[in-house]
C-alpha cells in the first residue's frame, strides 16, 4: 500500500520515510491550497520522496472563473518544470458535475506526470457519474472519503466505487484515516491511502498579545497545524507489517 501524507509546510519533513508520497499544500484551514514556490523548492531540495502539488487558487467551492483557471494552468506549468512528481486538481461545474473539459485540459498540461482528482469529487452531485467522467479526463487517481465527512462513514461507498472503477483508475481513501481504521482498507485491497497525521504544534512564544489574527476567534493565532511524526511512524510501521501478512 502506498501512503500519501498531506503536508502544509517544510517543518520536520526530513523525518519522513522515503517511501511516503507527499501531497504538498498550504492553508490547512481552507482545506488545502496551492503551496508557495519556495515551500516546494525547499521540499524538493531536501526530500527524495515523490511530491504531488495541490493546485487550488482559493478556498470555497470548485467552480472557477476564467482568471482562476488561467492561474491554475500557470501554476501547473511552473511546478512541472521545477520537479514536481504529480499534480492534484479538482474542478466542478455549477450543477455539481465534473468539469470534464477543463479537467482534461489540465491533465494534458501535466502529461506525462500523474494527476489526482481531489475531494472536490466528494462534493459532486453524483459520485458514480463523477467517477466515469474523471476516468474520461485521464486522471490517474481519485482521493475520496466516499462522499462523507470521513472514510468511516463513506467506507461502503468507497468499496462500491472501487468495484465500479474496475482498475481503470485508482480510488484512494482519505479523510479520517488512522491506525485504528486502516486495516479495513488493507483487507479491501486498496493500494493507496491518504492521511495528514496532524497535530497542533504549541507556540514557543512567552509573550502573547491578547487579540486574534484569525477569522475564527476560537482558533489560536499562535499555535499551528503540523505533522505528528511519531504517529506517522507508527502508522507506517503498522501498514507495512499488516500488508505483508
């Protein structure tokens, strides 16, 4: 089973096992946006791992303007030219169907690198039809929670989608994958799994101004989301041990 880690920074990434694929993003609070060029270049410099780049110009929905689409194309070309191993995208039409025309255009820009269609898939109006549409665009893989908030709720739908795909595209479960529930995906024959292994990193600052710099006053302006490398190590060891048996 290939393990993909969603990473939002370069902090501590040299601790990541070489076999783990990185999905590099920014902005956890908006669900993952395109990373900065410098974040990618530093990651590329220090990591031998495969690095897939999230191409998402903003938070919110996945129905993009012409200007946003042009930005996505420019970002894809830059990351491709500078050593990315794959690209992650997701585009929908206003009616919730997959934007096949634009997705196909982006996939053609990425060739010969692989393309993952991210969880915009889970926001589509009809998952089964969306699967067929994405296959037509030439994407390599779909990241999905089975149309639910987490993979626990979407497990049966993921099994259904895997069966429908018939090997034409990879279905990669993601959102809420942990060491507690990963065995069911191993047993079901999924070849890829996606997780963030996140933790809240406590600020080392002694002085803390009494105001919030975030839109949500309940979210700290000092602490931030990082990778729990010990948890990731335990998860990887469990997968490696149990996929052999």
